[in-house]
C-alpha cells in the first residue's frame, strides 16, 4: 500500500512539473542597441529626417520673407494687389504645412521609411525569440522594453543574450 501511495505522489509530481508553464522575458531595446544594422538604419533615418527638416525650414523661411515684405509694402499697395499677396502668402504657408505633414505626419514619409528600414530588423528579432522560445519550451515571453507593465523580472529568466547569440551577434 505504501508503494502505491508513493507511486501516486511521484506520478503527480512528475505530471505537475510537465504541466507547469515556463516564462521568460527579453529587452528588445537592449537587443536593438547591440545590433549594428539597427544603428545603421537609425543613422539613415536621422539623415533623411534632417534633410526633410531643412526642406521644410526653407519653405517656412520663404513664407516669413513674403510676410515681412508684404507688411513693409502694405501701406503703399492697392487693395487688389494686397489680396493677391495675402493669397500668395497663405498658399505658401499651406504648401509648407502640407509638406511638413507629408514628411512627418502620421503615415507620412518618415513613418514609411522607418517601416522599410526597421521592420526587417524587428522581424529578425521576433524570429530569433520564437526559435529560442521553442527550443527552451517557454510558454510566454514578455518584452520589458519601452514602458512595460512587468513590475519585476528575475534576471535568470532574461533571454535577451540568447536571442542575440541566435542571431549571431557577439555579446561584450
């Protein structure tokens, strides 16, 4: 009888261990910071963004120049020419604002460029996380980067370095 009870207890212990779900977490920002291709993509985004900012700045400077010229000449201009110049200024300002929205607005050129450059890197990270998770039998993997709701994480469950190794990136 003792053997049967002992066998049942051992069997329940083994079943309990096999049913237990395993958890891990990664820090995708840490992973991204270790990836040379992310740094290169970020540099390219910065260059493009700076170029577009200069283009837009030139457009707004043109608007300011037209407005100052108009204000200095407004007293001497007939009403019809005043209206025409005011319309030119409004059109130039609208053009500058439209360009700013096109380049930096939601779904704008910068968003599309970021998607083009960063998405393949994110996909690479996701695939590596998935592979490591399957290999190590993790049921859930959390990301602690960027305002995570994870309040505490034991460092022994951090698999960020394993993901980097899976992608062939050497760790310091």
